[in-house]
C-alpha cells in the first residue's frame, strides 16, 4: 500500500469513528430535548412519541398508532385514555364507518406543540442555512441511510430470543 493510500484510509477510519461518536452525542441531545418537551407537557416519552406521530401524520386509528409505536392494542388504549384525560388527544368516529375510530390531537396541543416544534424547526433551518445545497443533500442522504440501518438493526434485535436474567 502506498503511503498516501495508508494515510487516506487512516483518515477515513478516524472520520468514521468521529461521525459515529457525534451521532451518539446528537442522539443523547435529542433524547434530552424530547424529555424536556415531555416534562413540559406533563407526559411520558411514549405519550410524546404518539403525539408527535399524530401531529406529523394527522388522525390515525388506534391500531395504526399501536403499529407505529410497537405497542399492543391494549397498551395503546391506555395511552389514548391518558392523552384524553390530559386534554391532548381525542377519539373521533369515522363519519363513513361508525365502528372505526380515529385518534386526533386537540387544538390546545397543536398550539402548545406548534410553538415548541416550530422553534425546533427554526433552529434546524438556521443550522442548515450555513450549508450549500450539495452539503445538505449529502447530510440528508447519510441520515436516511443511517435511519434505515437502525430500523434494520432494531428488526434484527427483535428477532433474537429475549435474554432472561436469573
């Protein structure tokens, strides 16, 4: 191997390690920010995840919410009950199929969350505004691949037998 190739490989490996470390730090920072939002709203993290899904995708059935969150239908029913009591969500019957029920966010949550999520979005736009379109496209594509890889990793872990501590 030529000296330049050895140097490039070492630099590349070092950068991969640095990117991995920065992703872990970013994950921890996002976790902390999500916890702060959950605390502000007075909900737990799973409840917050469900509210973010509903805000992002609009009303959905309890079954779809359960699938998106990886929860059982019974636990999602309890979750929806909590969100209704807190005034953040409500059940709404489908006008065409009365047996079908959707979960939607309340107007009050949309105002409260809109302010917080709007600030988060504005911060991201400010950060992105310092980059070229090509740089942003590279970051976007990297993050998409990283997300897909994490989804695949989670699926693999779920397929493993559960460890039992004795």
